[in-house]
C-alpha cells in the first residue's frame, strides 16, 4: 500500500473522520491498524451489497462465491479509498464516504459475475430492431415515424463502433463495466462514445424536425 499524504481538505470533518484521516496517513503500526480496521468495515459493506445485488440480478452464488466477490470488492474499495483519501472534504462521515466505494465495487463484481459466460453481441446492425418495431401494427403512426427516423439516423450518422456501443448499452442493457471489460477499454471511453453518438443523433433528428430527447432516451448501469 503506497504512502498517502494527509490533506487539509478534510479539516472541516467531524472528530472521528479526522482520526481516520490521521491514522490512515500516518506511518508504521498506527497506519497498518487503521487499514486493517477499514478493510473489515469495507468487507462488511461489500458482503451486504453482494447478497442484495445477487438477488436483484438473479445470479446464483454459493457462500464461497459470495465471500470471494465481497473480498475482491473490499480489496479494490480499500485501494480506491487510499488513493482518493486527499479528496475527502468532510461533507459526510468518513466511514459513510468509504462505504460507497465498497458498494460500488460489489455492484460491479456481481454484474460481471452475472454476465460471465453470456455472449455480448457487438454487431453494429442491432439498430435494425428499431425499424422492425416501427413496422409493428401495435405502434401508432407518430411513434412509427420517430422510430423509423431513429433507425435511419443510427445507420447513416454513426460509425460502426458507435452503433455497436449504442446498441449494447441502450438496447441490449449490457452493463457498461461489462462492456468495457469485453472491449478491453474503459468506462470513460464508452461514455464518450455514447455521448458522441447521442449528439450526432440529436443533430440528425433536429434536422428532420423531430424531438431528439424521446429518440435518444436510454441509460447505462
């Protein structure tokens, strides 16, 4: 674990939080003891989140897998907390702030486990499903027109990579961290790709006088 300099950014925090900051920024046994205690707290939070998330996504995990994912999440959360320690400003208790890292890492681990062995189709023609839906008799004329325009815009305005990313994230509901892992890239890079794709779609739909907000709806997890 690398040394972390104590930052005055958290000077406005409560006494307990200041003690955590001081101990984690110290040297020797005091720091080691603080890291051990923090890891135990993060592990407890990670176990809770792994158990909650596995039910939410419907993934079967035996007790050993739960412990393994929780431990991985706690380890990664500890590294993140130590790396970002100088950014803590005391807007909340230190433990509350640190718990968020464990919850995030646990959620990522469970999502990845849920998609383990599942194929992520990275074809750039998944947008064609919009055209199929537009032709459905269940859609009214206005919706069909909008979906048809979105399909044309995706086909004509986006690059193959932008189409593939947009399809995976907004139509196939692939978690962004899973997609980043499969493409050997970063969440940030995928967010930029998605942002650029949506910007192009909004511009194209605006040229056709359509409402871009409705057409580019869709989120990432």
